[in-house]
C-alpha cells in the first residue's frame, strides 16, 4: 500500500488501485483521511527513554567489560620479571658453587688440607695397626692415585700431583718410621 | 603516530554488535543512540503506554545486548533480531497480565504546542494523533504490532514477517485490517 503516498487524490488512482482500496476509501474525503492517517503515523514523534536507563546501562557495561588498567599490568610484569631473574641467579649460584670449590681445591691449591693433628702416642697406635700394609699398598699402586691413571692423560699435571703425593707419602712414612 | 578513535558512526548495526562483544563501549553508545527511541516507542505502544513497564523492558533488552551479545544471530539483520526480542519481551509481559488494558498514560506529554501562527493546524494534528493513539490502543496486539512496525517504525513486510514469525500474506492481511479499523475509528477527522 506504499503507493498511496505517491497519489495526490482519489481520482489519480487507477481502477485496480481503487478496487484494492474499496474497503478503505471510496471518495476523495475518505482517501485524504486514509492518506493523512498513514502519513501522520510515519511522522510519529520520537519518544526518547528517560536518562536513568542510559546511566544504568553504562554502569552495567562497565561492570561487564572491566579491563585491568595497563599500568598495573606493567607493574605485575616487572615484579614477575624481578622474581624470575632473582630465582635464576640463585639457581645458577647453587649449581656452580660446589663445582668451583672442587676445581679450586684441585687446581689452584696443590696443598692437601691437613686434618687435625693427632698426638704422637695415638699415631703410634694407628701405625702399629696398619704397619706394613700402607707402605706396600702404596708401592704396588705406584703411589697414591696410580691405579686411576690413564695413558695420554695430561702428563705434567699427573706428574705434579703424583710427585706431590709421593712426597707426602714419603714424609708420612718417615714420620711413621721415626715414631716406630 | 597515535591513532584516534572517532567512534562507530559509520559502522553497520551488525559490526557494532561484534565490537560490543569485544567490550567497545562507544559501539554500544552508537547502537543505543540508533535504536533506543524507536524501541522505546514500540514497546510503549505495545504496552498501552505503561511507561514504567516500557522502561523496564527497554532496560532489559539493552542489558541483554550488553551481557549476552553472543546471542545475536549473525545470519539475521540486527534490526529484525532486536525487534523480535522486544516483541517477545512484550509477549511475556502480556502473559504476566501485569499491564492494565485500555489505559493511555502520559500520551499528553509527548505533544507540546508551539506558539507560532500555525496553531490551528497543530491543534488539529495533535487531536488527530491523540485519537490515532487511542484507536491504536484499542486494536488487538497482532494488528497493533504490524501497524506500528510498518507505519511507525518503517520496517518492510518481509522484516515484519520475520519478527512476528508469520508469512508475508498474513502480515499484509493484518495490516490491511488494522488500517481499516483505524480509518473507521478516525472517520470524523478531515485531513487536508
């Protein structure tokens, strides 16, 4: 029925259009009334809802889609980064500490840490127990760590350590012999 | 270079719904601006100008858009989808029988007179509008619905058929009946 708007008067309607509108209008006056009814309906005034609805919906939207502030995100990231870095540093220290201690003792300090000095009387007792065994076992092993030595292993280093051990053994042996 | 958001004025309704799903408040504002007046008018007319209930329903409708934007059927147009929801809300309201039929509240406040020389014409139009509103309220729900959707909200027959879940022939028939009833009721008015 949109074509009603295009017609200015009842007389402008075609026969088929008049037939279609027979139940609604049959003269100029009724046609004008019908046209006016539809035109005014289409020009219906806007009915804005009250402002409090918008306010409520704004609050609802904020509550539904609240995003964390970007500054807080950066702070959280920094804190996590610091914690992880500290943990990593501590982990590395724990991993390296025993290794560096051993290596340091082995390479840099050729001196073997001496245990607590035992009194001579006690030494005499120990020596009397192991008398003969110690010296023979040293001799058969080629001096101390000789049984673990491999061919082609760093010659100078082994020599140094073996000489050192031999020297110590000799010292220890003379002590024992002296005490005996 | 800083990109400045100018708003969502050029967005289609459907794109606005997608933006709302991503939490874009400006998109919601734009959608509200486009549809709040029309939907409020539609709900008001469907609920016999019960303003309190109409406001509640409008708020419920937009609250649904905010909290459950995923319900939007992307295969439909937003316009028909939102009117369908509004119609369903009104239907639920009818079922609750909370609306008192036949009361035309607050119609007066929508039409204010201007003080220019064309007062006589304005008075005539105002009387006609009031009479039209009253006649509209006396129509049964189905006929009122199709008339409001077609001639007040400007929807097509196809869209109305989709919203009312009726075929186009039924919609046309209801519309014709509604116009006939209104024309009969308003026969005392002369429109120039």
